[in-house]
C-alpha cells in the first residue's frame, strides 16, 4: 500500500461532522496529487467566476457606458471586451473540466483501491469469519458501502473551489463598495446555513426512503421466490396486501423527501435574488451619494447570480458526510478484522494415492460444545472409505479440515505424513480435492468452471465429465463446453451443477478425493452410474486416488472398502459395512432407517388390508 | 413462455412515447389529477425567474441613469414589487413540487402494486426460476428509477424549459437583434446536444454493464469461499476481481469526463453569448437602439439560458432510462395471465370427497412440443395415487394441471364433473392443495408459516395440527416452539424440517385433494422417518396424488400411474405392474438395485 506516513486516523467517537472530515482527510492522503490537481482546477474555476463579475463591472464603466454616452466606440474597446469575456469563459471551462475529471478520477480511484482491499481481505479471512456474516452484507460492504464512503469526494473539489471563490468574491465586493459587500456578507452565510439545514433535514428522510426501498424489494423477492406456495394456497391477495404496506410507506417517504425539497429549494434559490434586490437598492443610494459607480452595482449583482448555485456544493459535501461515515465504518469493520491461516514451507512430493492420518481432532463452533471430540483414523493409500454419521455429527466439518478450510483446535491431520499446517500455500490443493453438497459454479463457461483456469486439454475435461455422468447434458448445451453458466436458457438443475463440480475435482486427478454428499441432487439411477464410473476410474489397474466419501445412501456406502461411523464427535466404529452392521446397533439403526421406513409402510398396508377384510366381513354378516 | 412474452417482460411493449403515456395514465390515473392547477402554478413559478433581469434593467435605465439622476424611490418601489414577486414564486414553487410529487408517487405506488399482483398471475413466475430476478426488478428498481428521475431531474427540467422559453420572450421584447445574437451563440451547443447526450447515454450504459460484471466477480470469493480456497485459486479469483474493478473505474471515469466536457461546453456558449451581446450591444447602443440596462439585463438572461442547457444532457439521459423502466413495468402489467380466476362467475363447490378426471388432455408450452398427450384418467375419492416416470416424462406437468397452475392446451380437467377453469380460485385452492418439493418458508416465525394458508386459525388449532401429524415432540424440541424464527427461506431449519413445516401447513389448509411433489434431496434418516410418518397421517382420509421419486411411495399407493414421454403408459396397483414387464418393471428394478446394495 504505502510506505509513507501512516494513514490519518478516523476517531471512533465524536460528532459525525468531525469524523466525516477525518474520512475526507484519509481520501486526500490517499490521492494527494489528484486532489491537488482538481482543487487547483476548481480554484481556477472559482477565480474566473468572480472575474466574470468583475469584467462586467469594468466593461460597464470603461467601455459600455462611455460608448453609449459618447455615441461612439473604438475597435480596440470592442476587441478588448470580446477577448476579456472569451478568455475568462475559456479559462473557466478549463477549470470546470479539470475539476470534474479530477473529482471523478479521485472518487473512482478511491473506490477501486478500497474494493481491492476489501476483496483481498475476504480472501484472507478464515472461512469461520465468512460464516459469521451474511453474504448480502459482505457484497454490500465491497460495493455500496465503499461507494457511500467516497460519495462526498465528487463535490469536494468544487466545494474547496467555492471557498476560494467566496474569498475572491468578498475581496472583489469590498473593492467595489463596502456597503454592497456587507449585503453579500449577510446573504452568503444565510445561503450556506440554509443549505446545511436542508441537507441535514433531507439526509434522514432520504435514508428512510432507502431503507423502505430495501423492504419493498425484500417482500417482492420473498413473495416471488415462494410463488408456488402462494399460488397453491391461493394467497395472492394477502401477499399483495403485504406488499402494499411497504410500498405505501415508501410512497409517503418519497413524498416527504419532496416536501423538504419543495420547502428549501425556493429559499435557497430565492436568497441570492433577494440579495440582488438589496444590492440594487443599496447600490442606487451609494451611486447617488457618489461613492460608487453603476459598474460596481452591476458587478456585485452579477456576482450574486453567478455564486448562488455553486455555493450549494458546500451543502452537498456536508450533507453526504453522515452517509460517508456509515460507509467508512462498515468498510473498516472488514479491513480491521483479523485472522487467516498461516502456511509452512513443506511440499507434497509423492505421486501415487495419498495416505491420510487423523489424530486427536477436537473442534467446536460454540465454546462449550465440541462437535468433534477426539477423532482418530487412518486411511491407507488407494482405499475408498465412507464416513457415516447422524446429522450434526461433524462429518462436513471433518471434510473442511481435510482441505484445510478450517484448522482443528487440537490434534493433527497429516497427508503422506506431513501436517497440513506445515504445507506451503496452494500445495494441498494440488493433491486434495473436495466436492461439497452445494455445488458453487462461477460466472464462467462450463470449461472454465471445470478447469478453474488450470491448463487441462479438452479430452481430460470430457473424461472427467464422463465419469461424473455430465458429458451427455453438456453435449446438448447450445455451445457445449463454451456455454456460459447462468446465461438465459442454460440454467442448470441441482444435479447438473453437482456433476460439474464433481468433474472439476476429477479433472485434477487428485490423490485424495473428498466427497461430501456430492451427488445428493442427482437422480438415484444416475448416481448409481456415477458411483460405478468413479469406482472403476479411481480403482483401476493402479489406484491413484484415495477416496473419502460422506454418504447417506446405502449404494454410496457400498462403494467403500471400509466405513467410519462417526457418532457423538468420535469414530464410534470402524470396519466394513457388513462388520459394522454386525457389531454396532447404532450404525445398524442409522443405515437401516430407509429400509425400516419401507417395512413400516408394508406392515401398515397389510394391517389396513386386514381391517378392510374385517369391515367387509362385518358388512356381509 | 414465448419469445414475444420474454421480450415484453424485459423491454416492455415496443410502443411510442404517446402510447406509453396513455397506458401509464390508464394504470395510474393519479398522475393526471389536478394537472391544470399544477400547470398554472408551475408557470407562475417559472415566471419568478425573470424578475431579476427585469429589475436590473429597470434599476439601471430608470433608477440610475434616468433623466434626473439616481431615483431612489422608484428603485425602492420596484424592489418591493419584485420582492413580492419572489415570494409568490417561492410559494408557487413549493406547491408545484408537492403537488407533482404527491401525484406521481401515488401513481407509481398504484402501478407498483398492480404490477406485483399481476406478476403472481403470470405462469413464468413458477415456470422459470431464472426469470424471477427480472420480475423483482419490475416492481422494485424499475419503478424506483422513474421515481428518482421525477425527484431529481424531471421537475427541474420542466421548470428549466419554461425558464428558457420565458427568457427568450423577454430577450425579444428588449431587443430582437441581441436576442438573435444569443440564439446564434447557443446554436452550436443545441446542435451538439443530441450528439453529446447520445455519447453520455452510451458511456453510462457501459458503466452499468461493468457494475454488473464487477458485482458478480466480487461475489466469487464470498459466495464461493469454500471452492476458491479448496482449489487454491485465490490468485486467479483476485485477478478477475481486480480486472473488473479496474474496468469499472476506467469506464466510470470516462463517463464522468464526457459529462464534464458537456457541462463546460454550456459555460463556453454562455461566455460566447456574453461577448457577443456586449459587442452587439455597444454597437447598437451607440446608435441609441439599446439602453445600458437592456444590455446588462441580457447578461442576466443569458445565465438563465445556459443553466438549463447544461443540465439538459444529463436529464435527457436519466429520462431515457426512466422511460424505459416505466415501459417495462407497463409491459408486465400488459402481459396476459394464462390462468385466470373466473372470479364472481366461478362455481363454488361443496367440500367433501373429490373426484378428478382428465378428459383427453394435451399440454404444450407456447412454441414447444407436446409434453403431455391424450391423458384420459379418472381418480376416485379417497384413493392414494402415485405418479412415476423418468425425468421429463410429464409427471410434474400432470401435477401442475391437476392443481391448475396451468391450463391444458386441449381437453379439460374436471373436478367433481366441473371444468377446473370455471371453478372460483377461492373454492379450488381450498379443495386442492399442492405441497411442492421444497416447501418454501417465509422469513418469519414457525406459526406464521404454518398458518400461511389460513391466517385466522388459533394457536390451539395449530398445536392440534402438529399433534395430529405426530409432530408435537419435534415442536417441543425447538427452542421457542411455535414462535421459533425460521430464518431467510427457512434456512434456520434443516431441509427435512422444512418439509415438516410444509406438511403442517397443508394440514392446516385441510384440502380434499392433496398433491405432493416428493422431495428428492437427501434428508438425514432420523428426520426422514418423521417426515414419512407425518405424510402418512396427512394423507389418511384424503384423496392424494404423489409425484413419487421413491419406491416405497409407489409400493404403498392404491394405484400407480406410469408416465412415459407424456403419456400414461401403465396404470394399476404396484403388485400388478411390477411383474407386467413394462416401464414400471424397469424403473422398479433400478430402484431395487439402488436400495439393496450390500
């Protein structure tokens, strides 16, 4: 980032305005040169605006009036008039362009810088941190919050220029006439104060409207997502009623915003006009007493016209400060969050199937309750092992540890005898692949989603898809592997997404493959084919892959050479499926749940049939 | 959904501005309320803007350089008059803003609600999940764009136009020659306005597209945190993000530069006009054809002229997108609903045992092949029917026709002998209830969710409904019982628990015909047993049709309907079909292979 003096600190406490100015100081510190440039341009603009007024006064007294009084003029006088006004206009235009471009460059550069920092932080912070924050919040931290933190940057150079402009104008007015200048000293502060009051009144109203917009959107999202339930229960009218409430509240909030605007706008617009009338009145008196010229009156009046609008920029900056501070605080919460995994230097050099040693793993999401309480097991290279356990027994947590998304609180996980924590960054991913239950696909082509930017020829991609039983549907997509995921008409079903995620793992020929219920959304028939394909692929001539699969379905479990039964945070039993069924009643109960259910139905049906028979017998008797 | 409908939902009808206005007024009549008074007020409000140039001219010509030297009392009276004018103007301005805002916001709220209600009648909402986001935009951001435009651009622009018009008139009254000079000086700006505006629109169009790309890139390490880490593609992900962030920065800066240049051109034109007016004014004044006051008043008039021209480019760009948004919302409202409630004319049926008959039913999606053909079947009351078939065999379509989520292309679905299309929705939805695969839950309490179909039932009745499905122990295991929050989409509950809630919800609705779309996704065995027990109790005493994905369901049914390529190819009890050697025998065999693997 920067090797200069550390960033200015934004105080944690204090008034919004004070903290807001501190945020502005950070902005200036981050982009000092762009800021200097745009402020210089803005000051040029301010000076030229005042010069416009001065030029008119000068021209009135020195060119126009004499000419009109004499009934004659010279070429030189007219030429100086034209070149004066054109020159000022051109310089002013340069100032405007420079100020606007400078402000834009500064605002968008700051946005980009902070977006980069926030997203880097997202990549660095541990998965647990991610789980503690809703997705929507994280996305808006990187987008809307960064944007609002730097909102006041857009009008900032103009505001600084306006301050300069006011200084020049005051000087020019005093040079013209003290009394008229005093009118200015009364009116300009009033315009400024009116602006600040306006912005401060408007802010909460605008914020409320913004919140209500979010409410409206939330109801619409929810109601449309649950459309099937709404429709099948005939609740359309009630849903419309539910939508009407925030909609009408938003309507009223918008009307309130407009009322505030309607109230203040005429005041802010009108004040400089009232000022001009006052200047005319005072000016005529001063001219009569011979202490001012007509040109002075014209100059001051014209200045009022020119400055009336730009002075609003001060209000814009001050008005945006509260929003900016909120955005800044939200962004800082991400940037100052600590955590992240440390990496070692070791490499995994072996080429065949991996060996996995898990010893004494302890882990809990809540302090008082361990999810895993001392898990020990070993998987020999090339074996396929199923892990079975009731919901909440920590199976998924186990898989996230194997891929080092999370570190255990106690104990060690070793691949080929090397502790995962001592491996170099990125080293593990070359050997271990995890396929989770919910398949995440990137906004990319099917190919990109499988290769993830890796260098895999198409044949390998197709091979992986074939084993994952995804080659068929991918071939039928409009552009095959080049089809973009999520584009219109190519929305994929849950099962199809899972198959792409599986192919993503397979194409890497991992030495340890971890499947966390990765085929749950696939039709049972298709799942059977995937499992068969996987079995022959990973256990061909030379087994090159060790497989750990989390499974519910019996067919999935049957793929395994061995079964680990995880219960109450420990490996409760270990052995082949048949062995476990023999020796562990809990295991038997779990895997037999489906069958039991089917049997129960059977019994009930038989019972019902008997009752029917009894009924008919009774009836015939 | 047909291609034409898709276009309409995305872009609105391709009609001209006047037609959109007509449609818009029909949907929101509030927009035109009291327009005459508002118009007069707006005119008064703009009138106030030309007070100052006139005051300047009067002061200089009559007050300062008049025959008898500076005339204090004349100026004082005139200033007082102008002051009154400014006050009236300010008041008119307040009234105009409030009236316009109130009417337009009321009109937009009406339109928003109408669109929302109508979307629920559109088949696309339940047929294609990927279009839902777009439909949400129709009732949210599209309407917001119109509202924001009216707030920030619309009023100002209207007033500015009036201001320019009045300024032009005053200029011609003072001096037609100087007025022409001003117009000529602004001519290049007018000529380039359209071009600049188009460039600006295009630039902001690119910016919007880049924002979208940036957002989806930023979402990757957040939504896909696990994959990004597990595959160690942090670097690639960050590169994609950085590239998109930079792309956005570049295009946004460019758009800003174009805006800056456009604004400065307005200032340049004003400078040119000032120089022109002063030069021409001096030349005219020398011939006594213009007074000093008139010449100087022009300087103030030019200022009135240049501001609107400068903001026009920006406002026109906003206006375009606001208009497009408005047209899209109106397009949604104009899209015909294909399943229509017969309303007051509808038949209201008596509750009780229900018979359903499909009479020669065909179904095809618009511009698509038939997905259901020649379906002719009668389901007797109190029967338990399972519908089986491969994916795409038409079994889901069958269920949707049964519940009237869609209407047949030809043929009819009869309920107790009455065409479903002529039964009032309120009656039909009471008798026939579908439990979808994923029982969607709203972000509220458990109680609110189960009484969704009938908000008036008491807590005691709710508890009975849990009890009768054998779920009291489960309910008691939840920390806050009925008041437990379920989270967004019910995510605080497991998939199996969500199914339980959906079943209780159906139990509360108490339909005569229950249509179940059996869940395919894995539920842990413990909950599975519970779900099945609850289902069993829910179905008893009712007619039920289940889209079966599991063998056990088909086995337990009184009757199995086997679908293949849109037809019912076999029908009968499980025991008969399993040995018939047909489609069902084949399906059954693969189920068995799946279930009884060693």
